[in-house]
C-alpha cells in the first residue's frame, strides 16, 4: 500500500492569502482602542478611566500590554521576573512622558 496525498487538506494560494489577511486584520483590530472599547461595552465590562489626555502612542500601548502579560506570568508561576537593562531604558522615557 503506497501513501497517497489528500487533496482536501491542501489549501490554494488564494485561501492561504485570505486566511493570512484575516489574521492580520484581527491582530490590528485587537490593538485598536476603538475596537477594544466597543468589545468592553458589548461584554458589559465597566469603563476604564485613564490618566492620559491625548491619544496614547503605539509604543506605550505595546509596552503596557507586554508588562501586563509579564505580570500575569509572574502570578501564574509565583516568581518575580527581573527587568533587563534594555527594558529599564525603554521604561524610563515612557514613564517621563506620562508624568511618572
């Protein structure tokens, strides 16, 4: 008996491209402040009050998400993960921009 290739499992180039585009759109939507606010409203979550006056920079939101993930992992594993020097240097100007 010889192995046979299943044609059903193969995806065409257009299908792969469409799937990749959908994933990219989902990733961008998750980062969008408007979409996050809409999802929180639809799920009935309480409104979060932020200290910022203007729109947050993409760098700051990325850094905050990274730190939240780090905190979640620390709680999960019951360990403290030390900050690297590069992370400290990244944090310094971001904290100054938010007034501490």
